């Protein structure tokens, strides 16, 4: 019996011995109640000991079955979630949300908006815009790819030309290979930047700038 139980027994004994009896309670009734209280406290203590023993036995069984604390937590969570789903509050909430969803999807505003989006997707203007954007993307990619290939080829030609003929830098700039390369780069730049047809293809500044 713990200290709290002992304290309650002592105080009850004092009451039973005639120390401070409550009004309307005789000594005989106090003694009977004291005996019953002692009996109940003993039963509580016994039940606590039995509970501790049962918990130890359960832990040993779980260990032998390979049930880890983590798996036990998962099992308890699954069980608890199942109980929540089966509860009346959850079922009422799900039913309310379902009714709300049906009302929204069947409303005139929702149907009108869905119909408008479908009409826009099927319209010729939308399809033309989509095709134009797709073609522009392909053209831009092809232009950059072609420009990169041209630059690599021209650099390769100039390198080979320089190694075989030992040209100086001024002679290289005046060579047909370099001028062809310069013309192609300029034309490619005009296509990408969208220059107007009225501008000249070769400006004096670009021809006189050192490579």
C-alpha cells in the first residue's frame, strides 16, 4: 500500500475512533465504512500488481512474435483511422461534401464555364495560335542549330586553310573562306533578330571590325 493510501487509512482510523465524526454518522457506521475502505484499497493494490504483470506478459509475447513498437504504432494508426471512417461524424461530413460537389458541378455557372473552355479549345483561333507558337519554336531551334553548324564548319575550314597555307591574319580576313563565313553569320543574325528587308546585309562597321 503506498503513502497516499496509508494516509487515507490513518485519517479514516482517526475518524472511526471518534476523533471528528461527520454530522449524522455514528461510530458503528464509521467503523463499517473504514473496514470497507480498507478492503477496497487492498483490491486496488492487487489490481495494480495484476496489471503490471499482465503488461510484462504482453510485452514478452509481442517480442516473441516480432511485433516492434513501430509496427504497433502503424497498426494502432490504421485501426484508429478505420474507426474514424466508420464514425457517424465522418460519414456525415463525407456525405455533405459529396452533395456540395454535385451541386457545384451541376450548377449553371460551372456548366457554362466548362462549355466555354471546351469551345475555346475547339476554336480555329486557338488552334492557329497553338500551331503558330509551335512553328515559331521549331524555326528558332532550327535557326540556332544551323548557325552553330555553320560556325563550326567555317572555323574548321579556316583552321585547315591556315595550317596548309600559313596565312597571316590580314590575308585570312581577305580570303574567300573567311568572307563566306562572315556573310553567313551576318545573314543568320538578320534572320534571328528580325531585321527589315530594307537594311543592307553587310554594314561597313561589321566588315572593318577585327575578328
